């Protein structure tokens, strides 16, 4: 998905805009699930998941940040 905002904006900034289409919501839910699956496969629990800890990548994907409160499974 092509990024319509600048790289590094947090996901909260997208949610604070007007209306977000269903297709964009589904895309980002998939991105989040994929990121969490990869992290959990390494035995890591995030523990502070919130829109402010999700950044947009250059290609429009999500980057999961702030692993300070993580816990090994």
C-alpha cells in the first residue's frame, strides 16, 4: 500500500484524521497481526500495544515500536 503520509508518523495520526475507509482499516489490521505474529514467534510479548507505538513505514506498512515493556514468554 502506498503511503499517503510522511514516513515515521504514528498510527494515532491516521486515526485522528476524518474518515478512514474499511479497506485501509483491514489492511492495517492485517499488518498489525503479521507484526505481532513475527514478534510472538520469537517469544516476545509487547505489553504496551497502542496506536502511538505503531509507526508508518516508507511503503505504508506498520512498524511496531517501544519494546521497553516487553516480556519473554
